[in-house]
């Protein structure tokens, strides 16, 4: 059986049969064959998918927080390395997690809800809603929650009631008290600091409150600046640490204390 090339040669010979010079006829025939072969090669190359470019692997960043009661400081970590340290204010009523108490719980918690996306610094919140009012730092006679709210849920027995007690990391208008225990159970921060922290903590990030001084942690050699997804509503629940207890609802007698903690 004749090959495709031979068949094309015969076809070419017929196409240029009218030419008087045999050598010219042969040259034109082979030129036509080469042109056809080149066109076919180009079609095959274009039909094959282009090689994919190697994608650069994105680093896995796990933010977490340590809060030292003794030092009144909060440390933000990425993958266990220190990224930033901020001054804070914990409860002036001491430590604990009893229902109806206004103390700061000790132990592990997780970010359950984030409230205040894109609110301006100094935005006043009441019952976790922006009132429309904006305060300057240290406004006389005012002590509301401002700027951002990071609502915490307990992960162990010592923090089991944190969520029902409305334990937050939040901004305060009384920035002059930052660095000393002055809250009603929450962890207070300056507006600029809590806004920075809020943007880097996704839901589920672990927050650990310790009574001792801040541990020595190596500083991060590379800091990944990223914007945590705006997810103010909790989706799912963080896994509890072994030995944790389910928080029970606050008794009705504590309703007044809950109203007071709206301004904690």
C-alpha cells in the first residue's frame, strides 16, 4: 500500500503536469509537500494544551494569641512566633469564670464571632450594634465598647462560660487605663490595636489567657500581613479541649450584670 507521502507526490505530479520542465515540476511538487507537512505540524502543536506554569505554594499561617494578666499585654503569634505585642486591660475584679462574675477567665478560648467589620475607629457599640456615634480616645465621662468586638468561646473547664458571659476582646474609649486592670471581665485594647488584631484573627483562632508573665517567644522572621475573612457570624463551633464543660445559661438574677458588661 502506498504511503501518504507517495500519494501526495502522485497528486502533486498531476497538479503540475502542465509544466514543460520536469525538474521544475518536481521542485514545485516537493515544495507543496513540505508546506502541507509544516501546516499539519502546526495544527498538531496548537491542539495540544499549553504546559501549566508551576504555582507557588501559599504558606499556611495559623494565628493565635497569648494574654498575660501579670504583664497586661497581648501577644499575636503566627505559627508559634511573635508577630506583635499590645498593651491591654483585664478585669479589675480579678480572675475567674463563675456565672454572674465580672472577672477575666484563665485558660484557652477561641474566636467565636467578630463584630465591627469596617467600622471607623471609635465607633460606639451597644448590645453589639453600632449606634452611629464615634468617640475620640479618652472622651470625658464615657466608657463604651468601641471600634471592634472579638467574642470568645471557652475551650476548657476554666473558660466554659466565657461566651455566655460575653467575654470579648474589644476597643475602649478609656485608653488611659490600658496597661492596668480596669475592665469588667473583658480584655480591652486601644482602638488602633484592636483593629489591627481583628484583621488578622479568623474565626477559630485560639486565645489563651495566662496569669503569669508573658513567655519568651522567638520573633517571626517573616510576618504575613493578611486580611482575615469578614465573618462576623460564627460558622460551626471550635472543638473543645478535653475536660471542658458545656456553659450553662446565665441565671435571670445576672441580667443586670450582663447589661453592665455591655460597657466592659
